[in-house]
């Protein structure tokens, strides 16, 4: 027999996957670093040539401009560092309120979309299809320029029950004024919360050992509402409404929501609610009907079925996309810059940048803030998601 | 004893379940709560719909050439839109040159129409599509910009209106999809350095608002480039929008890649296909098909986001309308202007979403239940 001796074929080294992997990664890294250095060099040159200062020293110099809405004490003599905090708080305020309103509205529309009532379901569908297909900026502009800027002057304000007034300067609401005795009401509320927690633990233990349920929800509500009410009455109602009043050409007293804030909030809530409604609908539809039937045949009533069977499973589907919508809303609140609501982008990446000329620092700080918020919220929601996620065998 | 049996009296017939009445009973009045909801919805429609119809149609002013025509009318003044329509469509593009835009649009429609004919064989469609993708942008750019073949040059700062919106959206979509696919592949790659680079890139762009990206491209880009090199304003916006949406696209495509079972990758490798061939022939066709809704959603988001270029002073549809509204000669027609712009954006976004639903159904190859 003859043996064929096959000469060992060694593939060339550039066809070796391991070599290729190392080569491509090294090339990518070198290209990235070279690009970074190139930009860095150019920036250094340009800054020197244009005589722009660099560094964060500007944060302590006085800003010299006013801001139309501030949550913390601020004046034109304050520093750019304080401008940053005022702007950040404004961004957080409008985002937090927007998230609350959008969630409420979104849940209502999402449930209405699944209603057995044909008219209600179609109305909800129309809402969703109309508002999510129109750019948010256009909606903000509509509410600001076409609706709120077209309101009458303070003297001809729209009057709602002599307490709410709507005019070109904004929406005037009655403000709450706390009297000295209000501390007692807060103490009673704190005590009620502690009592509720203790009572829930006790009720759970009792149900585990004896099987007897305890009306936890109604007792908790009674405690949470009853105790502060009793304290309120005993302390002689230490709370007053301060109703805005027309004096001269403007209103005094009360709480004012500036039109910039109102239109931004309206547009953000209405726009995001359309997306949340679709998420809620998908989440509820993802729980199969067999779950409801199984629960009812086990003898749970409809409320318990909803609370113990459907909602926990629906939330598992709802939460990840909902987080994305909350993040989108927070990022979208930066469109405030287009109508002059003093948020982070308008005051810090806008006015401060124009006054100091330090573009890189201002934009970097602004981007870092949004990046931090995004990463923080996604981290928290990922942790939560891990806790509610399905544990498979 | 004779037992007399009295028949039970006839029961009334059950309520009709067919016909209009039955339908209404089932869908509108099935329970007291439902009746209340129907009443509420009807009331809402009763107070809003006539108001809207009167404003938009019956009391509106349609004819005339100036704002005097709308004096005294209580409804919408569509004359405002009619007078400005050319401006809303072309922006400040020179009137004498607008035929070039129309020709480009006509070419696009003629070139793309065969792609939507079902009976067309697939290889022809692929060739046509790729040809369109490569050559149409060049033809359109030459037509729009000019300066060649005896066409007078038109600066990009003069492009505007719906034309500019479509240019940004079109370029953004065609560039963001391939870039997003590459980023998604990089994120799923076995090479740690490539993976880290892609994750950093994606998470960075997804974490910041588009408006800060546009700010960055308008104030920081000049600082990054060597002295004397200056980018066109439109190009800067295009780069910003594309990179931003590519990051979102990457996450959508990654979802599709993750849904492909490992056996598909292994089978491709066992057949002797290299990485790129395995991806292009086996994995991506399946993965992209799975995420069509997500891709179209990203396209819709991109289309809506083009309105943000107003922030850096480009005159897209949104800014052109806004500009016409704030024109002192035509004050007081902001509602008409915004409603018109909203209708145009809505039409594009809604048809895209409808088309994607249609495509999803057509490409479904699984077993129908």
C-alpha cells in the first residue's frame, strides 16, 4: 500500500482568527486614540488663538442676569455656580411633574384603549395616534405661542371660581400658608405611617399563622387620613389658603405658574402619555386570559385578581419600556430652551455659554448631568427589574 | 283525574345580538357603567367636534390673497397657508430654480415605485434598491446644490421648508441604519476592545438630549477642527442627527440579534461561512425582519426630531412656519400655521407606521395560529 503523505498546510498567519482579533482591536484603539489626540491638539490651538479661558474658574464669578423662575434664593449678583443649581432644579422640577402627569394620563388612556366600550376605545386610539405622530417641539410651540401667549392681560383674566386666574403672565393658584401649629399635623402623619407599618407586619404574621385576613387597606387609609385630620382640628386648622388678588395691573399673592412652565408641562405630559398608554396596553394584554380565569376559579374576587395576579405580571412587562419613557421625558425637557423656560440647557448651555464663551466646559457639564441622570435611573430600574423578573428554574 | 297542563307562558325574545341595534347594545350599552361612559364620550364629542369643524371648515376663509380677506371671519384663515405654501415647501430656495427640486422628487417617485410592486422579482428589486441608494443621493445633491452642468449654485442656507426636513430625514435614515447595524454587531462582538468602544459610543449618545448634541455641533465642532476648515451648517446638523439616531438604531438591532438562536450562528460557521458572510446571509436578514417595528419607530422618531434643527437656525418646515407666524404682516394666525405643520408631520409619521405594520404582516413566515 502506498501512503499519501499530505504536506501539513499551515494557513498564513493573517488568516488566523486570534491574530486577526488582536490586530483589529489594536487598530481600533490606535485610531480612537489618534482621533482623540488630533481633536485635543486642535482645541488647544484654537483656544489659544481665540484667547478663550479654560478651566472651571468661571463658576465662581458673578452671573449678572436674572432668571424668571427660581426654586432657591437667587439674584443677578449670584455666581455661575448658583445659576447651575437653579437651572438643574428647574429641569428636575419640570421632569418630575411631567412624569407624574404623563403616568396618570397614560394609564387612563391605556386602560381606555382596552375598554369594552367601542366609543371610549376609539377615542383613546385617536388620542394616541394623533399626539405621538406630531413632533414634541411643535406641540410645545402650539401651547406656548398659540394658546398661552394669546391669553388676555391680567385685568381681563379668565376667572375660575375666584381662586384660579389665567392670563398672559401665567396661571395663578391659591397658595397654602402654614401656621405655627402645623407641626402637630405633620407629627400625626408620621405617627400614622409608623402605625401602618407595624399593623401590616402584624396582619401578615397573623394571616400566616391563623389564615385570618385583616382589612389592611381600609385600616391604613383610616389611620393615614384620620390621625392628621384629628390633629388638624385640635390645632385649630393651622392652614390658610392665600388667594391671588388683582392689585393695579397684576395679581399679588398666591402661587404663579409661568406660561413657559405650563406649556412645557402640558406638551411633555400629553406627548409622553400617548407612548405610556401603548406600553400599558401591551403590558395588560401580555397577561394571558387564563391567568384571570384561574384566579377567579381559585375563589379570588375581581379586586384581588387585579392586585395579586394581573398587575404583578403586567408590571414585569411594563417597567423596562416605562423607564425609557421617563428618561425620554427628562431629556425632552431640554426643549425648554426653545421657549425660554430657564432649564439647564437654556440657562447654562445657553446664556452662561454666551456670556463666558467657555463652550467646552458648559456643554460638558450639561451633557454630564443628563448622562448621570440617565445612567442612574437605568441602574435603579435594572435593579428593580431584576427583583421582579421571572425566576426560571 | 284529568291533569291539565298549562304551558309555561312564552319568554320574551332575547335582545337582538345582530344588526346595528345589537352591535350598539353589545359595544356601547352593555352595563350601567358602560352607558355612563358612552354618555360621557358623546358629550365630549358633542362639545368639541362641532367647534372644531366650524373653525376648520364651515366658518373658515378659503379664498383671497391677503390678510384683509380674513377680516371678520370667525373661523380659520387658510389664506395664510395658501399664500405661504411655496415658502413652507421650498423655504428660501430661489423661485426660478424650484423645478430642480420637483425633478428630484419626481425621479425619486419613479425610481422607488417599482420597489412597491409585489409581482416584481426580488433580484431586480435588490439591484434597483441598491442602485437607488448609491446614485440617487448624488443626483439629488447635484440637482439641489447646482454649480455643475450649467446649473446655478444654490447655497445650502437657502434650502428650507419641507424640502430641508425631507433632506435631513432621508440622509439621517439612510446613514443611521448601516451605522446602527455596525454598532450593534460591535456591541455583540467577542473582541473586548471593540465591544467597549461600541458600548461607550452607544450609551453616550443615548444618554444626552439631541438638543445638546446640536448645540455641541454648532459651538464645539469649530473648536475641534484645525483653523480654516469650516463645515457647512447643514452638514453639522446631519452629522449630529445621524450619530444620535445610529445609537438608538444599534439598540434596536441588538434586540433582534439577541433573539436569533445560537444554532443559527453555529450552523453558518459549520457551513464554512466567515464572519461577514454569516452575518450578511444568515443572521442579519432574520434579525432585521424581527425588529422592523423598532426600526420604523426609530425612523419616525428621527423624522420628528428633524424639527429640532430650528434650535441651530436651520429653516426646516417647523422653522419656516414659525417664521411666517412671527412675521409682523401676518400676526395672529399662529394656530393655522401650527395646525398645518402638525398635519404635514402627522401624515408622514402615520403613513410610516401604517406601512411598517403592513410589512410586518407580509414578512411573517411563522405558522399562523
